[in-house]
């Protein structure tokens, strides 16, 4: 029973870390990254679909994203969807391709992005700690209902703390990498 609680805790905490990693992928760093286009939904034959389902996306250099639609008639819809998504990029079209130049970040903007990433990291840490609390509550309830012994509960609580520490350490490592990427000129 303790092992089941730890496995569930690990799974939930890993999901929280991965969600944090995905959120950081959307933070613009001055370098081209296709993850910034994730929120873009294009009107295509009456339904809203992700941009990568109506065009091929590529990064020919560090400061440019190129979108090549499968149908040239969808270019205005792609431009409109990018503007609506408010991702901070202005599409430029030549009738065949849509280019998204990535502007260089100012020092002030870099510092703001670092603050933003730290807030995301803190939110992820809170999520990890909430999963720890849930696992600890489960272990305490199991001891009250005599499903586990006091010693097993104590070992379980120690293991939940170790798993939580590992997850928070992962979040800190990911944050440090992103901060370096953001501050890189």
C-alpha cells in the first residue's frame, strides 16, 4: 500500500515537472522555438485546428520561423490566427510562405522573462508539494484504518519527502537552464 502511494506520487510529480517544462517552452527567449506557436489555432474548413496541421513549420536560422502552408489560400487565415493568439510575433507573408522574425530581446525584457519563469517554477513547486501532501494524508489515513503500521507510515513519509525533493531539484535545474537561455545575448 505504501509502494502504491509512492508510485502515484512519483507519477503525479513527474506530470507537474513536465507541465512546467511545457510552459517554459512557450516563453519566448529571442531564439526561434516552435513551442511559441502551440496556442495558435487556424480556422480551416469550418473548424479551428493547430497550426502544424495546416502547414509545415521550420526554423532556418536562430531568429526566424518559416510557415509553409499546404494550401496557399490558407495564408490569410494563418496570419489572422497568429495575430489573434497574441504571441508577440508579427507574421510577414510573400504569398507562398509566412515568416515570423524573432526580434532580439532588450535587457529589461530579459529580466521580466526571468521573473515570469521564476513564477512558473514556484507554481510547479506548489503543485509538487500538493501531491506530497496528498500522499502524506493517504498514508496517515491508512495508518488510522490499520492498513499500514506506524513504521511503514514513517518510512512512507520519508520516501514522499525524498521524491518531493527530487522533483523540486528537477524544477530548479530546468529553471536554471531556461534563465541562462533567456539571458544569453
